[in-house]
C-alpha cells in the first residue's frame, strides 16, 4: 500500500513503548497506521488491540490495510474511545497518542487545513461535525476570534485584535488561499508565514483539540495495565504543556503515584529524520509507565 503519511519519531516511539510479543495496543490517533503497523508487527496481537481515528478517510485506509486481521477499528474521537474502553473494562499494555495533523490532511486542498493550497475553509478532522473554519471566520464575532488567536495561536493581545478585526472586516472569506494571502501583509519578518498562527488557532478551535486532550488525560491510567506504557507526541507548546503537567502531577505522590515518567525531557527528532520529514521538527515525545 502507498505510504500516505510519514510517522514521526517512529524509532523513538518503539524504544519507549518496548512492544513485546503478545502485548495489547491501543492507538488513539491511528491515522494511516505508520506507528501501529510497526508495533503490531512485533506484538502480533491483533485481537486484543484497537485502532482509533475520527477522520473517515483514515478509517477507510485502516480497514483496507488490516482487512484480514481480527483488529477493532473505531471511527470516533479519542476521548469517547477511551470512555468506551473503560465502560467495557478493557485495559492495554501500550497506548499511543499522536496529536499531529496528518500529511494527507495537510496536503489535500479539499480538507482546508493549509493556507498554501486553494481549498474550502474546512479544517474538520471529523467531517460529520457542524463547526468548520468557514463558520468561525465568517460568523464569529471579533472578540471570539481575538480570543482564540490569543489562546490557541499564542498571539499577543494587540496583534490578535488586529488580525481579528482584519478577518471580520474582510468578510466573506471563501477559501484558505484567499485568507492566507490577505494575512501576508501582517508579516513581521522571519521564516514563519504570517497566517501560520491564525490557521493553527482556527484549526484547534474547530476540532476542540486542547479540550479533548484535557478531558482524556485523567482517564488514561484507567485503560492501562500495571506496567503498561503510554507515549504521546505533541506538536506545539500548548499540547506539550498539558502532557508535561499531567505527567508531573501523576508522578508526584511518592509511593502513591500512579505513573513513572520515562522521559525526563521530551524526545525530539534526529537530524536524519528532519532531512527526510521536515514536519517532525516541532514534534516532542513524552512517555510514562503505569505503576
């Protein structure tokens, strides 16, 4: 099958998870199985493993790829997937969460994730949901847009207000390229495109990315077996802070701690991987062991 997505930090994920023959695996952001296929090749335990994604395109690829395996593949967001597994009483030896946007999502103009391609203002990971980027940029108030630019784009208040006002006054917006081009004049030098943080903020708001992480983290130990490992890959400081703070808190109770942190500092990509896959540059891997 064609390689649709280059998994980031693959060797590093294998090193911290240490998959073994017969172990069970829960991939809460399975995408196109870049990590999952390597882990399942080692464990050979398909019947006790689960792949989860809320992107229908990814689910179709997963079902085709593993059509001859007794593997559960679930089309749902990872928070509700964890709730389902808790309700069923299922626990796993390994859990992986990769919070990045996949290459097919970024590269396909019709998904609306990239300002470099002319596509609809969509950005939905779950294309069945109602809220999309078009609603935010054309319907939300200047105050609401300013708020997400500050919170999710990490823009300074004054600049966030400037961009929010420009978005509101430039309505209606019809495409990603149109919006990206309009934001060019607000560039402040450097290599980062002026629309980068705005698009990040809108995407996070559309998919409630941080809220979903915040709701899921407290539940992870309920679906991990004792001795089980969880690995999480983040791509910006807001995600990484949530993961780091959760690990610090859960490992801070001495003998009563629920986890042991396996990565004292986040693991990042080596130069060789960055040469092959520049999108790995911002990736950070953290891992923990359930006690």
